[in-house]
C-alpha cells in the first residue's frame, strides 16, 4: 500500500502540505482532488521522489514500480507501436539479449512466458486503438504527429508498462470524448494501484473507488466515487454552518454582557472573564466557498430564427472534402453537442459555423446581425504571455474605463491580483477564464466551445454549466466532459463518415455504443445469417498477427534445438552430473511447453485469417 505519514512541504516559504497523512490500499483506484494550486501535482512529484520532503515519510512496498506520463513526449522516427512496446523495458531487454548459453536461453524463455511477452504487440495495439490511433497510424513515426497526439502515445506507453503505482495527472485533457470513455473503462480493469488527478466528474464517478481530498494543506480520504464525496462535503458544510451560527450567537451574547457591564465595578470581574472567553474562542470558518467561482456571460439581443442554416453545404481543405451534404439549422435557444470520433470533422464543422472556414459548395445563411463567439484550446496557448489580463481587455475595449474592465474580469473569477499579473504567470485555469471572457466579450448570439473545460477545476466546471444554462444565446459544444454535455446540451449531432446527422438517443446510449465497439470479439462467436465483410484494416492486422506468431514459433524452436543439442552431449549423463542433467531436462520441458502455447496462438491466428479471407 501507499502510506503517507505526517508529510510537510513548502515552496518559497509557502506551505503546501503540513502534517498530511493518508493510506491508499494496494489495488485501489483513487481520485486526487482539490482546487487548482493546492499542490496535487507537487504531491505526485513527492511520491516519485523528485522533490524532498520537509518532514514526514512516504512509504511504498519494496520493488514497486511507479509510472506516469512522461513530460518528454516522443518525437523521433520510431513507430508508435514500437514506442509503446519499448515502455516494457524488461521485455525489450530480454528480446534484445543474444546468447548461446542454453541455460540463459531457457531462463529468457521462461521469463518471457511469465510476463506474457508473446501477446505484447496485440495489447499495445489495443491500447493505441482505444486512444484513437488506426492500425496504419500505429506504424507511423512519432514525428508525424502533433504534441497533443504524442501525449496520447506517452499515455499509451505508461498504460502498457503496467506499473504497480500508476500516477495520472489530468489524462483526459488531451483526449476527445471517445478516448476519455475508453480510458474510463480501461482504468476500471487496471490490475494495480491508481492515483489520478482529474477534474473530470464522469471519470471520477466511474473509474475510482475512493477520493483523496487535498485542502488546507491536509489530505482526507473518502470512500466512494466523486458524487458520494460531494454529498459528504455538503453535509459537512451544513454542520459547520450550523455550528458557526451557534458560535456567533454565543459570541454576540458574551459581547453584549461585556458592553453592558464593563464600566460597572460590581460586574467588572465577570466582564473581564467574558472578554477572555471571547479572545480564546476560535472562529469556525467555512471551507472555501465553491459558489464564489463564477462566469458571467453577457446577454445578446434576440434574433429571428434561424440564426444560422446550411443547405447541401460542403466543406474541407483544398481538394480534400471533410463534410458533405450539410443541411443544418441553429436557433438562438439551441444547446448542441457534437459527437464523433477524432478526425471525423467536429472541429472542421465548428470552423465552418464560425465562418473560419468557407463552404466549398452549397449555401450557408447567417443572420445579418449574428455575432459568433469561438473558444478553442489553442487560443489559450496564443494569449500574450508578457501582458496582463487587464491589458488584453484594454486592447479589445480601448474606450472602456479600467474600472469596468476590472469588473468584467471579476465576472470571470479573475480578481484584482490576477488582473495585474502577467498571463505567463497565471494558472491554466485562469488563462482559460481569460480566453472565455474574450470569446464572449461581444455578447455573441452563437457561442462555439471546443474543449472549454481543460484546466478548469471541478468547481469552475460547475460554474460554467450554470453560466451556459443561464446564457440566452445558442451554444455548440465539443467536449470530452460528459458531465458538461449531459447538463447543458439538449440536442446531439453525430459527425461521422463525412455527414452530420441528429443522434436521437441520449449520451448514455452513445457511451454504451462506443464501449461495445471497442470490446474484443468472443473466441467462438455464434453463427449469424449475415456476416459483415472484414475491412482492409482488419485483414492487414490479422495477417500481421499471423506473421508475428510464426516468428515467435521459429524463435522458440531455435531455443529448443539448442537445448536438445546440449542434452545430446554424452558427458551430461555421467553420474557426477545427474543434478545438472535434471536441470537441463526441466528447462527443455519449459521451452517445449512454451512452444506448444506459441503454436496454439499461431494456429488460432491462421484460422482467424483464413475465415476473414473467405468472407472477404
């Protein structure tokens, strides 16, 4: 188990942890939550021993391997699949080892079997597929992908390596909805201990069984999912509020006595006694009020419906058509979520609707007075890091008084201190708030939000939900945050195969549909009257698997032949070497057993391939 005992840690004299303790049992999945800046990432670094504790201890079982997503994202010419496979350093080392020693060969074979090395490529490929990479992309070099996609490769690598303690810090920030749903499901089945920092409420409700709360420099462990934790916290706050009211009444009573009798000689002693009671009375303070987290969107004037419509529109990039035959209508009271796997065209549609990408044919009609606000994650990264939020607003509103600009900033949770702080020194959540403010500054009739919750803590996400529900303009959402989509969107559009169509079922149905698509087929699926033809991608994968199985069989055969040659040595059968003979016979039996398993996998792969080729 992970045992945290009385730890304290400060940065530049500012304490982040003071005498904090917690115990996480082996095999448990736990969400680490707390407001931004409380020290969650710092705690991860302390667990990895990248930082030194001021006091206290962090104990782990001997030999435990700790894993987390590397900050050095791969950008070399190694393929995605090989990058992930290399994360299992023991497997890579064993396969790379060259030796003629039959004893060592047998040891290597036994260990490879123990760690299930022969199924490694299939497991690595399944993880990459779950995170959004096609079979062809898995064999492309890492350098062919952007930073966000490389982060997915880094996540795939650490999941494949299966450390005893898996530390994940906001893993869904660089995933789409489909990838986030796959990760939720994967973590439930992960065989070891997981500690995950996340503000994704859906993830914390489905993938963990405990919540570790970091607040006021202390750690408190709660059993159950996030919603249970939130209920317990609400109950605690209610009790604290009740105790606070009682204390205020008691304080007022004591103060009244002091005020009335302090000057009277006969009551002076009693008055002094009550003054001391007042001084010793410790004020009951409420935890930081989550309700103070706010977003204030300005309200646009009402326009006649529809505010935007498309007729048989087509869009894309140059000669590459991404979306075709678009017949869409948006009214000012619409709340629309865009669904679809990454690469299907959700961002392309958002650009078309926001007039950032032209229609190549067809018709797009916008209201003449339509104002559109657009927020995308890349805009957060494009803020001027050497300017303050106030200076950003002054550029956009040069004629407004600074006091009004400050009020606008406060309406998005950026108080006086942040208003005068350079953007480069703000947290990710504060930068996102500034970008949301800039996107809504003109009171848009249509607000398009592409992953707006990245870097926002749970309280801020709840505030965003409330603000969007109060907003009087139309909203189009692209987000991996199911909680946000479920509480804001009342229409769902599915972007798939170059089309955009209404999705008539709910988000729960969509989630089940995606997860069922990712499940492996049963070994002996029941016969059906109609069998779908396998895709070219499926055939390529089956042929590749059959070829690799054959290569494994050949390699184990070579090991067995070397052991057989060793056993053919007459000198080995001398009485003085009986013990050595038993050892070699045992190793020969182990390799033979491994060969039988490898041949079974090969035969199964050939049967699957033969069946698929017949159908095709």
